[in-house]
């Protein structure tokens, strides 16, 4: 049963539940019918006992019971299942009158009181009888015991007939319930079969298939939407991974090709020490660039892990920014660029990661800022966020490039950036660092400049 199909499990479950409900309803119906028949029998006996009391009190005296008992006989006549017994409470002959089918003598043993009472009992033949008893008085005030008995054979026959019909119909009902349950389950699970076919078509090479989310039950529609979102993420991740692999191969191929080409040309003939030294220096530059790319890749892999965590501590942003500016003071002085800081604030973050993110932004600003133009760094609070921004007065970034700036190996001027030593990973690293801090990075630029990059920390 553990390996049975879901449709079989649901079908059997619904069938079993239906069978239990049908049996329960049948039992309740039998109980209700039995109660109703018993209630009707008691009401009929009570009504006839009132008629008997009226006839005894108004028309009959003790000496009339034998000869003038026609009013009582009319009550019993035509009812083969009804018997009436009137017994005197005084005198030598207690049995005065008996009308209807003969009853066993022990009917007289039933207790009789001033109030109407009912007694259920069986005779020696197993017949079920219901007897109503009460003490009454005749016209001459003679006390008598009145016992009216009803044979419940007809009621029992009706109840047995109902039970037999229920037993005969019950298997047909169970078969009908089982067939209906199977049909409903098959129809309800039909979308899952479609889900299975779609899932069989999805592969790492083909992630374009999606599940239809319309015309489905609410639960399956939510499931289809969730699976489509998952497929979108997988498709995006695979595309990014493929693009990243292509970009990484391209980035590594260029310096390796340069190294191999220089080595082959150098070794093609004898050269003096100055030439060998020049080749080695050029090779060191290329190897340094390769080492920087590898280090940046390792850092990105580290901070991009979902389980990556950093210990966030309060940072005095003005002090941390001043330390980063001090590191770039010489580079700025060579280009006659003034680095200006204004504002202050605090944020929760990792000190080394913040300095690395800000260093990447400031390095880019120095690379693109025109000589003699200042670079501004600001710290300010906007709403509930704290912003640290770097702004340079160089040529701006076109709007079509801005959405891709933070992708790995993306460069607006690829040739120029590579000649200046850029790896194309700096802004991607900044983005990953800010995501790790629960913040984000934004860029504002126009083609004529200026360009401002902002690190936004949540308040």
C-alpha cells in the first residue's frame, strides 16, 4: 500500500469513507424508524385508552361489562393486533372482560397505577407486545384495571423489510461510490499527469518549459506557480553560469595567450639580458592581473554563498571612509585630484568588507575622473537608510549600460578598462558585499556626468 498510486489511495480512502457514512446513515435510519414506530404505537394506545376511560366512566357499570360492552368492542373490532382486558380490583372474580386476541395470563401481573404506563414484554411464542395500563373507575365508581396490548408484529415486519432492502442495496451503493470516487480522483489528478510530462521534458539544456497555471484548482495553481518560479530561477542561474563561464574563459585566455606568445617569441632566438628582463617584467604584469582575477573570483564565491554570514558591528562611517581615502591619497595626488569627504553617520557592517567595497568605488572613480577635478565622498541619512556615496566629474554612463554594470566581467569600455588593469569584477564584488549586509548599491549618471555610486545600508 505504501507504493500504491495516489489515485488508488485516494479512491480507496473516499470509498471507505463513503461506506462508513452509508452504514452510519443506515443505522441511524433503522434507529429513527424504530423510534418512530414505537412512538406511534404509544400514541395510538394512549388515544384508545382515553376512549376506554370515557366509555367506562359514562356508559358502563360493573354489571354491564358482560352484556353491554359494545362501546369497548367497537374500539377493538377490526384490529387483529389489539387486545383489551378489564380486571376488577375488588371482588371474587377479578377477570371481568377480555376483548381481542387471547393473551397469556401473566398480562395481569403487570403493574397498574393511577397514571398511564407502558410495558414492553414478550409472550412464550416470542411475540413482542406493548401494553398500556391504568386504573380507572366505572359509572358506579367501581375501580378496575385496564390493560390494552398491541402486538408489534407488523412494526417488526416493516423494520425487518427495511433492513433487508438496505442490505441488498448497500453493495450497489458501495460500488457506485467507488466508481464515482475513482472518476473524481482521476479527474482531479489529471493536472498532475500533465505536470509529470512537463517535468520529463525539463533538462539543464532545456529549461524553457513551464506549467500552465490557469484553469487549475487553487492548490495546484499555487503549486504550478511555485514550480514555474523555481524553473525561472534555475533558467536564470544556468544562463548566468553559462555566461560567466564564457566570460571567465575569455578573461583568462587573453593574459595566458599574451604570456605564451611573449615566451615563444623570446625563445625563438638568442636575446640579451635586457630583452629577457623586459619579457619577465611584462609577464609579471600579466600574472599579477591573473592573480587579481583569481582572488576576486574566490572572494565572490565566498560572499555569494547562501550560508555566508558576517559579524555586523557598528561602524563610524566617516572614520572608515577617511582611512580608505588615505590609501588612495598618492594616486589622487598624481592626477591632481582632490578627495573631499562630508557628512557622518553610523551603520552595522563588517569593517574590512566595507573598506573593500568603498575602495572599489573610489578606484573606479579615480580611473574615470578627469585630472584636476575633485572626487566627492558623502555620508548621509535618507529616510531609514544610511548612504555612502562616491561621485566623480568624468564622462557619465549611458542609461542602457547602467542595469548591467554590476554583472561579472561587464565593462562599458572593455578595451580601456583592461588596459588600465580592471578585471570587470569590482562592481560585482560591491553588489555581493551589500547584499550580504542586507543593503544595496545604486548608480546615478548622465552621459555628460557626473556619476555617483551609492552604498545603501538599512537603518
